[in-house]
C-alpha cells in the first residue's frame, strides 16, 4: 500500500482586487512561490466583475487530475469527519470531495460563481486561493518523529499585533502619569 504523503498546513486566502491595478503581479508571485517549492496551489479561483457588469472567472491549480482526486478525497473526508464526528461521515465526505474537487474549482458550479459575483462590485475581482505550505512539511515530519503533536496553530497578521500592542499600551499610558503622581504624593 502506498504511503500517504505528509500534508503541510493548508490555508485559504480570499482577497479583493481593483481590476484597473491588476497587471498579473499576484499570479506572478504565487507562481514564484510554487516554483521555489514554498507552497502548492491546491485550488485558485478569480471572479472578476467588469465595469459593465459582465463576469469572468478563471481557475488554476498545481495539481494533476489524479492529485485533485486524492486531495478531494482527503479534504472531503476531513470535512465529513468534522461535520459528523464519525468514520462513516468521513467516508461520505471523501466520496463527495472526489466528485466536486476533482472537476470544479472549490466545488463551485457556474451558477455558484454567478451567485458569488452578484456581491462583487463592478471593477473588482475576488481571488480565492487554497494552498498548502510545503516549506512546513519537513518541520511537521520532525515534530512527528520526535513524538510531538500540534497543540495549536494560527496565522496572525502584523496589523493584529499592532492593534494588540495599541490596546496594551493605551491603558498603561493613561495610568502611568497618575501612578507617578501618586508615588510622588506619597513621598512628600
């Protein structure tokens, strides 16, 4: 039996873009990251609404058709397990994942894409990218070899850290002058 490949962390990113500023730079950077082996695009879908209201969609992946079937089964199985908490749910999810992921970007039909496009303003593009962090696979395998287990993980944007820092320092700055005054009043 073939060994199941180790999966790196999988991330979904959804971004909004201005059509008039797009010059292929996002696609170029994604391609550069895949060429370096840092990430693997499992699924990507751009839905663009033109100024006149017309909709254009474009999908992409780094996976071969056979790999899409395998990843569809894995992702569907994980979704099924999460939804039901059972092995049976995982099996049903795997079957559904093969059917949808293998043939359609994000399992979305043309009608689904049109429905999403209704919420996109003219002149904008929504880009959805599901990618695997391939750079993390050796780290994950080393953790597993050491008997380690993932206790928590997450992505933190720099803006979130800035906001957290602002929340921490604002009360300290407000209370600092009064604290100093209290200390000086106590010494006199």
